C-alpha cells in the first residue's frame, strides 16, 4: 500500500503545473508584447488582408485529440499563425462596426489574476471574497439605475435571502433570467397549485385560466427574446412584435391596442420589454410610457439595456433613458460600452425579493440561508468576471465614464453631421446614443429618389433600394476585406420616414471606441466612396435609373 | 463642424487605453509574481486563517460607483488585501474538497492573449479563426465520445448547417441546451402545429395528446436538472428522481417501472438522463442499460458527464463510462478534470442535425447559411474560452491526460485503502472515478454500530448517525478554518448498504489535483483525527452511546 513513485514521464508532465514558462520562451515573449503594446501587437499580428474562412478551416481539420503532447512554444507559434493572425482586430479604432471596443490596459493583468485564482462564484466555499465583491457590483449597478437610499443597500446588498440581480455570461442569459423570473412570479403557487416552477407551464395556464402568455416588445427587440420565449415554453409566436414609429421607437398606442386584443383572447401579457438601445439603430423606447402601460396591464416591465445601459453613467445623457428606474428588471452588459472584456452581463432587479421566484437549493451547496450566489442564477459554476467590472467602476470612476460616454455620443453626432454634409452619403438613422446607420447614395440618385418619393412612386423606390442593397453590400464586404477599417451592415426600412415599407441594407456604425478620431471617420467615408465608385454592376444601373 | 480638441483630463483618461502599466507598477509586479510562481504567490497572498464573511463584507459596502477615478496601483493594492487575501486557494494540493484544481501554467499567458484579442464567438464577423477553432474542439470532443469515421468529421465539423455541439459557460447551460433541444425535437412541428419553439409547451402537449412531460434521472442527478425543468416549462416535479442501489447507481428496473406508470398516466418521458460521475459520490449510472431503456421508450438519452467525462481521456479507465457512445447528447465541463480555467462547458450532440431544433436567426447576424456558432447556442455573446480547451488538448495530449486521469483515479483508490485501514475512519462510498466519501467514526463506535445493524436497531443507528453528523460538520468546518487543508461535505445515506434509509453528513473528497501527494492525504486524516478528538459535544455522547 505504499504509493508508487512517479515515473520520468509523469514528472515531466507535472512540470506544466509547477514550472512557469521561461521568460524567453515563445509564449512569454508573446505575452510581454501583449502587455507592453497591445495595439502594436494586434496591428502586427492580426493580418490586415482577409483570408477566406474555408482556407482558415484547413488549419483546424484534425478531429482526433493528438496523442503526443506538443511543446508550449510550438503550440504558441502555431496559434500565432493560424489563430491570432486570422482573428478580428476588435479594438482597432477604425473597426467601428461592432459593440466590442478597445480595452483599458489594466484589465489584462487583472484577467490573469482572475484566471490564476480560478474561483467559482456558484458558492462562497469556492469564491469567498469574490461573492461580496460580486454583490457589491450588483449593488452599484442597482444604485446606478434605481438610486435607492443608504438603508436599502445596507439591508439588502449582502443579505442571504435576496439578490439585487444576477451576474451572467452575457445579455442573453440576463434577458432569459429576467423573463424566467417574471414568468414564475406570474404563475406562482396559489392554493393547491404549486407554481410553474414545480408543475410546468401547462398547469400554470390552466390554473390561472389563461390560453397563453405573451411578451410585448418593439419589432426592434433583440433576437435573444425569441430564444427566451422558446426556452421558457411560451413560444416564439407569443413575442408580440409591435411596430415602431419612424424614429425606431416602439409605438406605445399600437402596443396598447395589441394588449387589449390579447386580453380579449384570454392571452395574458406576461411582460413588456422596453429596448434601451436597439441593436440595429441604437434608439431608446419611450420607457416612461411603457412603464405606464405595464402598470395598467399589471405586468412585469423589463428593460433590455444590454447595450445602452452604460449611458446611465453619463449625468449629461442619462436623461435619454428616463423611466428605466420604473423597470422591474434591467439587463446591462459590462462587456459593451463599459469597456470590460467579453463575458460580463448582468440583470438587475428593482425588488430584492424578486429573484426568489427562481431560487433553488442543493444538498452539498446552496444550502438554505447561505449567501451563495448560485441559488439565484441560471448558470452554475461561473468565473469571477465581476472583478473586472469592479475594477473598471473603480479605476475609471463616474468622472471617467462621464467623459468616455459623452465623447462617444458626441462623436456619433459629429459623424452624423459629416454624413449629412457629404453629398454622396445618406444618414438613415440619427444617433441617439453612439450608434447610427447610413449608406452611400450618389447625389444624382438622391435627387431622383426624392422625386420618386414626391410622386409616391413605390415601384421606382423599390428598384432604387434594391440596387442600393447590392452596392452597400459590395462596399461593406470590400472594405472589410481590405482590412483598414470595418463597418457592419444590417437591414432596416430607410423609407419609414416616408411611410413606405421597403427594407434595405445600410451601414451600421457603433462609436464606442475611445480611440476613434474624427480623422478616422473622415477616412472611413473616403474609403467607402472610392470603393463605391469602382463598383461595376449596381452603380451603373443606379445612375442609369436616376436618369430615366 | 471641426471636431473639438481633447481636454487634458480626456487625454489622461485615454492613457488607460493606450499606455500599459509600467513594469515596476504594483499591478505589473503582482502579475510577474503570478507568472513566475503562481503557487508561491497564492500561498503567500491567500491568508490561511479564515476571516468571517461578515467581516469581509465590510470591505465591499460602498454602493455608489465612486466619482473619482482610482489609480490602478492603489486599486491593485486594495484588491490584494481585500479580495485576493480572502479568496479560496483552489489550486492548493491539500484543498481536495472541490472540482477546481491546479491549472497548467501555460493557460495564464494564453488567457491574457484571449482577453486581449476580445473576440466574440457569437458570429464569425467578431471571431474569425476562433470559430473554426471552437468547431474543432467540439469535433475532437465528439470523436472522444463517439469515434465516428474520418468522413463524418470531414462532412460535418465545419458545416454551416449543423453543429456537433455547443460551447457553454458551464455544465448547467450545457444540460439546459441538451434538454431544450430534446424538448423541441419531441414537440416538433407536425401538420398545422408549428412546433413548441413557435407555439409553446401547452399547445405542444395538446397537439401530441400528452398530459405532461417527464425526465427520468437518478436521485443523485445534479440540481441543474431541476433548474432546467423549471426553465423549460416542464416543472421540477416532472424530473422523476429514481432511487439508486447501494452503489449510488440508478436502479434501471425501478426506472422502467416508473416509466410504465407514467405512460399509463399519459405522461410522455421526454428524456432519460444518465449521470456519469454523480457530484456527491462520483458514481456512474449503468449507461448501456439506460440506453436500452431509452430506445424502448423511444426517448432522448442524455448523459451528464460534466465531471466524469474527462475520464474518457484515459484508455485504461474509459470503460467505466461504457455506453456513453449511445447517448444522444453528452455534457462535459473542461473546467473540471480537463484542467482548463473556469467557464468552459460543452454539450456534444451525437447527430449533427440535432441542434437544428433550437436554431435561430437574426437580421444583422446569424444570417441563414452562415457558419456563425451563435445560431445554435443558448448564450449570445461569448468569449473565446474554447482556445484554452484547444491548448490543453494539444499541449497535454492524449498521452498526458492518460497519466493525469489514471493517477487521479489511482490516488483515490490509495486514499480509500488508507481510510479502510485506519481504525477510526469509515469509507462511505468507494471511489469509482477520483471522488470518495468517508467520515470519522471512532473504532468503538464502529463496533457498536455494527451491532446495532445486526440487531436491526434503526433507532439506535439513527441516534449514532445524528451524533456523527454534528462531529463531521465540526471537523470539516474547523479544518477549513485552520486553512491547511480542505475537504467538502455532503449528505447521503451511509446505511444504504444495510438497507436502511438514514441520511447523514460525510466528508467528500475529489482527487483531481495532480500535485496532491500520498503524504498530503495522510496528513489530511491525521489533522481530522486531532480535530475530532478535541470535539467536546458530539464525541463524548457518541462514546457514551457506544457503551450503552
């Protein structure tokens, strides 16, 4: 029964757990480059010219886990060539197409600390001080939205029985958690009925006498809401998409009408979701009006501020989200405009007891009365990402965020002006936060389209839009492939202001990166104009159509 | 319209995005320590003696986001004292109570690279080469379980239309994803019925003529399954917990009887879940028998191998999971015994088209025909954690894992022998993988309990167990507080082998850390014996009871 001694190969293997990479090893050198000059590292390492995905895939074909271990340095070399070289330069100041931005430098060493500590936030036993830290982050975000008094946070922030919110891997899980809780609150235990959590949706609907549940949201609501309805057993068709006005904000009078129809059909409105920063145009629903309607309907009011929520950090612009403090729950992603790395979403609950509707326990953890965070989260084991949010809140501070948010919103206004003043570009949706959409439309075409609108010539306008689609897609794709700058694209209805329903492709820009300069924005337009003028299929047809 | 120039405070703020921490800054020094000597850093930094949670909370009381930015170095200093000092030393070789273990060194610099690249795996546009990499990881794990031929992976691994699995933040999301897909496959569109995803659970049950859905699983199933049933609208009561035999494996004949009863009640068994490594005792259900039953019942067969799945990497021991290759879906956590940092779960689907049941699209991303991973995941935005799994699979290799897994299983057998041979300890559940449970029972008490069993004296046995509970809890808590070593505890039925149903508290040990030595295991027992012998309430009563 004396234990066997380790063999030589076992000893060698244990070294990966005990001996760090040498300072001059490939991986250490890469790491030093990242630490000392992230932007430079990315600029030199991520190749500018795009390689087709099918070619990239050739480096990831092997489907068997290799038998023999690979040296770390060889692995690091391989990854530089196959992975890093062909990743996306998300933090480049000229990559203004997505919601991921540059990161503050200090999050890099902190991330390493977090990984090294390898805490698991599901329970205190595996996270200790990380649990109060996460509760504090949730408390700070709660205060940012609801600004309750000192006693409130004194009583609830670290209370075993409640939770001011749930930390999640991202906004989708946050939205699911909010609406899961809302469903369980609505179909709660009552008399002999033991509640939807115990007995399922069908018995819940039967008990309460509903034919179905519905969730009302703008047609611009995030696709995660459909996923939520599917997952929760409510069904995607019961996400009722309410039309928006020309400003891309939901039309509350239409929502009210739809709610009345649903009530007549014995379909209970479970929740209204307000969008605070639509993903496609960045507009904010009239939250106060939605709060009024939710209170009329006696239903849950959730605000999906996954992207726009960060703007609450600006005293100057937080009025744009007025009414959010009336929401029962709010989703905010810290990995968007709060400059935290990927994987940091949150849902915040107005009422600290609200999340009790999804509370669960287990024998070996999450014992009753414990302060374990895992008893009120959708996820189980989770990393200590809250630490990075905590760091950003403290190191950037309200004063720092005030500048960052204000600058980004004002940069978007500047870019909108730039587009408006350029004769060959058309601003499609004005920036309310730091997101806008536009497209390239040669002046001659703009004039011809204005005439078509004046004559209410829908067919001709459709023809223009369809040709513009081809041109916009071409420009967006070519610009991405050239690798200097990147805007994204989406499909919306650019003729809405003219009361026509024509869908078309537009460029979409998010100006969250603090390092994006006015000069870069000018260059983005200049590059697009050059690409567009070289296009040989849609552009000639557009110009011909404009002359007809 | 000329853009405003940046003010001095704005310039200062931008430095956090452009200027790295100086090499001699507090944070850089901390980081170097972590890089060069993680174990040493943790040993010196994490305080050994436990501080009560209420005291730790005092450092995390502030609920307002501070206005003024804090210097990074000051923040790092604060965090060393308030957070790191009071975190859990999860990688200590003598902390054998949880499933988080030591990490290989190379994951630290790679994590920093991952964070710096800040890719978002929801779509190719924000992840590029990370998407084929993640698909390769899923392919390798699929091959590990199902070992399909080359053509299979050639056809499916990088196919736009299918997915061999889904990468998740952890095993809970993996289990939810598997059963969500199973529910949607079962209640799929049929004639005029548009499927549960579109129309919800109630209409699905009505259409197919079921009164309810049920999921059959061992009473030892993970608590995430209850959460899943709640979330999916099936209801926790419809997770039918089937008793286990004395070896903690589910009793398949009892499961078959229950399934027949359910069928008679028009309740459709939606899925059978096999547990491959129960969280509490580490036992593996008879997977082949469960696969037979699932095929009799024509239902989905899911295996929750979140913890035990890593043992498939051992040629020597993978036979313990025989039958797993017949599962329709399998959950495996890489952040458990695959030595990847927290946040890396996976669900693998046998049939590549299976996940189409939860497929979703959106206008601006996840366009149809794209290879975007986000169209078949529960989560939306996700970090590039798959890279760390990829790194471990390549750098450790099958040969390396063979040694790591075999050693951990054999270390558990060694520890079981040690417990068996110690006169004052009782092995409660034998290790099948690297997990076992035991408790401290003085020899005299063991003899008296054996007599009580022989006499079938349930009352006396209950009394013994109840006193032992107090003693076990005391020892576990005191040992944790002393800070040298840590075992966890859970409640199971230690009298099962004697056909009595008495729940009692036991020590629970997971021997996944490659650095845990036989000497450490000897010390753990020695320390427990000392603590137990000092206990002054339950121990004297136990000894007195043994003499009665």
